[in-house]
């Protein structure tokens, strides 16, 4: 069975066909979050740390850390701040150091800037997930050597120099190309986590069917784990969380093994917990029973984050003192 191992200093998470679905928390991302970007610009990491703690409490087993901030005020004072290659490496290092001091889950280092990826790799304890490589020639030549040098797994996004194809056969071919090029660097297929690119169902009615078929094919023909930006499926639609909550169990049933998503939404996490149980990835339903108590607390008036944190505190004593597996 394909097993992608991700580690922090004290915790191991395995993404695999026979493992519980891996939830990669997406919220530490200043792209599109002007308030967060403004906080980071003045060295304020309070929201980052709050997001980290809340996501882990709600069920994220890995945290994505994105350094794509635009420092508007500094840019006006110093033109170097208009260059992401200048801004992101030191910001990524600081984010990694602060987050891994606050939580014990493995991290996913997320940037389009190779220098930021390496800064994150140098600062990160354990074995993080790298996000990402694509089928673009320049990106392959920049990122795959980092994957090999630091012996880490990588997210492989199924687009190339021609862009993002709406043809699932083309996206499969791009994924296959990345896996083959990685092999040339001595990187095994089990360290490639393919993102087959989920299209919005509001713009393409067959988007769900496409990705389910792609996931099955990636699993059967390439033997790789898969991930996606889960909320892409519902982009532009009302009541997005309901669509996401329907999509995730269907993707899990098709063989998807992880997703980059917001774990603070109870409806999606409820769907994932139930899917884990139904896929026989939750021994004796232990996690589902624990989650049911969280639901009861929410129904009694607690927020999902509060109820989740309380449930974690109640069980943490039994898990203390040994290396935990996510």
C-alpha cells in the first residue's frame, strides 16, 4: 500500500489508502486575507497562532503554511517588497518557527517561491510536505531538487506550461509526467501526492465525476496518494459547505486520501468522520463516537472549536508520553 509519511518533531501522520483521511488545514494563508497580511506586515502573528491552534483542535492533522503576503505599506517605502522572492523567504521561516512551537502536527510548506520553500524546509523540524511542484519545466527543475535534497514528500499539481486543461486525460498525463520526472531524481512515487485539480461544479457540471474518475485512475495506474483544494468544487455557489460536505465523502469513496480545506466547519468534518468510519478507517467507530460528543456540545451552545478543544483535552492524557500517529 502507498504510504506518504509526514512528520513533526513529535508526531507522524501517514497519508495512505488504508489510513484515515488526512485533513490539511488551509487557513494560514494571507492570500486574499487583507487583515492577516496587514498583521504579518507589522510582525503580528496572533491570528496565525490562533488559526493554528483552532484548526488542530477541530481535526486538522497537518497544517498548510502559505507565505504569499503582499506588504502594501512596506512596498511604498522600499521597492524590494514588491518582489515575492524578497518578502516570502524570511516570512516563511518566521511562520514555520512560530507555528511549530505552538502545535505538534506536521506542516505543509506552501509557496510559489522556491526560496521560500527552502527557507521553510531549513526551519522545519521533522519531515514536512512541500506544496508544490507542477508539470511546468521550470518548476520541475527548481522544486524536485529540493524534494530530493531534504527527502520530503511533495504535492504535484496537474497543470503544465500549457495551463490547466479541462480534459481529465491531459491532467492525468501531467501527473504521470511529474511522477516519472521525480523518479529520475530518485524520488519514489509514494512521496508524490497528486492534486488532480478540482474544477467548480457551478461552471462544469461534470467536475465531480471528472475528479472521482481521475482519483481512481491515479490510484490504480500510478499508485499515488491524492489531495485537492476541497472548496474549489463549490466556488461561486450558495451554501458552499453543503456541497463540500457531499463532495468529500464521495471523493474519499473514490480513493482520495487527503484534502487542503478549512477544518473549522463542522459540516465538512462531520462528513469526513462518517466517511472514515464507513471506509473501515476508524476502528470500532472510536473517533466517530468522540466526534458525536462534540456535536452534542455544539447543539448545547458551544462553538465547534470550543467543543473540539474540550474533547481533545479530555483525551490528551491517554495520548501523552509517546510518539503519536495521526
